C-alpha cells in the first residue's frame, strides 16, 4: 500500500507562499482595502489595512496578517507576531489558521515542536471540512504519530479528504477498502475511489482500478 505522505519544512514554506493572503472580508472595510492593496502589490499598505481589521476581531484579517508576517510582506518577517495572530484567528474558528498552526507545531517553527499539538489543531480544522487537515489528521492516526494508532479513524479522515477531492487520499482509502484496513473490505468502494484518483491522473490508481474491476467481474461470474 502507498505510504501516506508527510509535510516537511520545505513544503511548509511552499504552503505559506500559496495560501490565500488576500481574500476580501465583509466584516470590516479595512479588510477589503487590504485585499485591494495586496492585489496591487502594495504590501505595506495591505498589511496596515489588514492589521486595522484584525485588531477589531476580523478573523480572516488576522489570518492574512499572520501569513504576510511569515512571508515578510509589508515589513520584515516576524514569526512570533505571526503566531500570535494565527492563534487569535484559529481560536475564532478559522480553519486555515488551525491548519497552519498544525504545520508550525509539526515543524517546531515559531512554537515548540509538538506532534500532539499538531494533531489537535488539525482535528479542529478537519472537523470544519479542511481537506488538507483531514489528510494530515488521518496520517497521524495511521502512523500513531501525535495520536494513538487507529486505522479506523485514519480511514474515516482519509475518506473525508477523498470526498473533498484529494487524490492521494482517494488512492489510500481505495487501498483501505481493497484490503479491509480500518474498514470492512469492499471491492466496489475500492474501485470507486481508485477510479476517482485515476481521473485526476494517478497512474497507480488507474492500474489498481483495472485490477479490482477484473476481480469484481470474476467474482460475478463464479456466483
């Protein structure tokens, strides 16, 4: 079975660089001003506007401030301040902030390294439907890493992420159903997930889908 993937610091940096640092918020006009400035590449002005909204409790603005400070946009990078804003945003229920705090805890960037804390933050985000957090949480349970080893919970969260379109999770839950790992063996479900992963270009999933389809056909003939 394919091994679930893990994020490393290099990937964490890439994730920061591609996060939604500018998404307009209706909660405070300053947040929209920040987004417009960010789109123009006026990062200092964007950061000032976002900070104004963030101080008023806009959780998306708090997240945007954190991400800009992590990247050093608008002023010199400040990981400590970024973590403070991420925590405020996460505590207000922002799933993306919870996910990012999980990455920080996993890597020990700006916070003490704690796989248990990473699991806790990913759990919060996963429960809100954050697909990447669901993958990370599933992998924690699969490996017994920062959480008890529990293939049933791993299967639950891989399937949730697969439903959200994550191709790796689709392959993994397909394998779970094929072999009966954490779930009752179900070749039809395995085929379903392999096909979805194959449609996204996963060559290995395409091969598995063909093999499972053959086994299903043989089973039907022998009945």
